[in-house]
């Protein structure tokens, strides 16, 4: 079902997925903190991404570059010159808005006052490094992870000797001074990207682009995105980023409307050529018998926080089972914070608690994603585990002490089966995962 954003935000907070950033001090707009369950969910998405986009392939290498970079990087990349949004200010209430996101860019959406002329507002966040106050230490917090890959292109080629086509993958923080951070994780000032720069021969980009379209689709399915809510959009030339000559946005139907989830861009040889010019270092690719040339680049750029949001929105459901009405997150087991919860039927019966601990430890030996839960009664535990998306609940009861079986409850159907403890790891999908 399609849930409203307020309901999801409340669940995310109540269940320890996502908290407002710096909440104790009144918050900081555009920042979010991932709580214990959100951190696990995010980690699992990242792990699946590495697995699917890097480890299962033979043409990818990894990178983890610094957030702070020499400011010349951002001159070469074009960000200093062009990385702006149109800002308008209300003459009456002084509110500030992004002109391109307003239905009527002449009227204030909050007080109805007249809006001034749009001006270009720079999105990079500045920081200062070093001890001098003379401006020489001015740096930017990177607005995309991609440039770390381009500036390391030569290092990677010289050390790893990859053959074209090959890709470089990196996951990391990015920062943008968004004019109006909004809609929960959707538009934040600090967020994470999972980016790939895939280097191809100049005449090979079209075929590679098609393959990446398919790869992105199947990754989204694998991570649990409701594909009926995904709409691919071919971006027209006037709306593409300065470096791109083909971009397909993967849009998702959020509660606040259809908007970007991730982008797939053809960046041509823009970045390597510009970094060669600005640094004076030849970044052309060399191979025997061919003139050195700049490889062209296909860039799948995933916003991790938007993926978390879309995964949660896709998974959210409400239904009625034998035990009554409930909220359930139908997360894929691979991304759920916990795959299995183990309970003793009653917490005041030491034999049950001890046996449940044994089962818990046994399952943990197969996979760390197992939680022990003895809070509240069994009905409350099911509610809680459904709401955080745990696919299986295992209950140790008195029969377990006699015959070595436990009840296994399936999150999606709420049906229960009795399973011998030694068959449990397989029954709850912990073997070979
Ligand atoms: N290297 C290309 C690049 O950065 P982008 O479309 O500006 O392209 C890529 O950003 C992805 O990063 C977006 O599709 C989105 O998922 C995510 N993203 C961008 N700005 C964001 C923000 N303010 N908050 C959360 N995610 C954001």
C-alpha cells in the first residue's frame, strides 16, 4: 500500500530507523541520523550494491577517496562555475525558495507575497582547513563522490592495469547547501551516494548505457523497490547536467509525487579531459598500437538515502491477520535489519529463556542478523518484529523442551509451522546467504 510520509517518518523514529539530525539541540535542517535499525538497513543496501555491482562482476574495482579535495578539482569539474540552483526570496516574509520547484515562481508559497528575481545560488558547502585566516585554506565538502574517481583515474590505471571497459565504484558522503531541504531523506544537505564511473571506448558508450539501464533495473528489484512505482525518464538536453549528453533518471512515486531516485548519465570524456587540462597531467588511456585516447564514461549514480526511503515506502503495508490489525514492513530478507527474531514464550520461565538463548546463539553462528527479544508478551513481539520487517520469528515453548522443535512464524503470511531446531537455519534462510 502507499503510505503517507508523516506515517513513515513517525515509524522510522519510533522504531529506531531514522532520527532528525542533532535533535537534542533543536535539529539541523537537512540532516538525519540513522538509528540502530536504520544503520543496519542502510548497511545491508550498501552491501547488496557492492555485491551486485562490484563483487559479482569482473570489470569493477573499488575506491574510497577523501571528502576534502584540492579546490582546483571543482574548477576543473565545472562545479565552481555551474553548480547552482535558482534562488528566489519573498519580498514580504523573506522566505527563500528554489524557483524551479515552485508552481508559480512569482508568488511566495507560504504567504502569497511577491517573489524577487531568481539569482544563482551556489550549492557547494565551504569549509576551512589549516591555521591561516587569509582564505588560502578554503575547501569544499564534495558535492558528489564521482570526482574522487576521476582524479584517481591515473593511479588506478597505473596500479591495477584494468582493460577497457572497466568501472570504479565508490560509496561515500556528499554535501550540498540545498536551498530548501525537504521531504525527509529525499533532499538533505548531507547524504550518501553510491557511484560508478564506467569507462568505455568512445564508440562503445551506447551499448554500455543500455546494459547499465538493465543492471540498474535489476538492482532496484533485488533491493526491494516496488518497480510499479518507478518511471524512467529520458532527460531533454536543456535539463541535463553540464557534463552529460544522455541522462535517464529513474524516478520513484513518493508520497509527495514522482521525483528522482537515481540517475544514469553519459558523461562523455568531459571529466578526464578537463582534469588533464587543469592539472597538466595526461589522463589519456594507453594501449598498444592505438593513439592514446580519453575513455568515455557511463555513470550510474545512486543516492543511498533516497534508496532507503524508497525501500521503506515500497515495503510498508498494513493488513489484518489472525492476531488483528498490524503494520508490516515487507522488506527483502537481504536488507531487513534482522532476518530472524528468537523469543522464549514466557520470559519468567528460566528453562525457556535458556533454551531460547541456545537457539539464538546457534542461529547467530550461521548469520549475525538474529535478534533475541523477550520484551512484552508474544503478541507485542510479533507486532514489533512485523513493524521493523523481520521475516521470521522463532518461539521456544514448552514443547521445544520435550521434542526439540520450535514455532516459526512467517512475517508475510503470519502462518506458523513447527520446525526441528536442527533444521532451523535452513528454514529461515540463513544457510548459504
Ligand atoms: N555524480 C552525479 C551526481 O551527483 P546528481 O543527480 O546530482 O548526480 C545523484 O546526484 C544522486 O544523488 C541523485 O539521483 C539522488 O539520488 C542523490 N542526491 C542528490 N542530491 C541529493 C540530496 N540533496 N539529498 C539526498 N540525495 C541526493
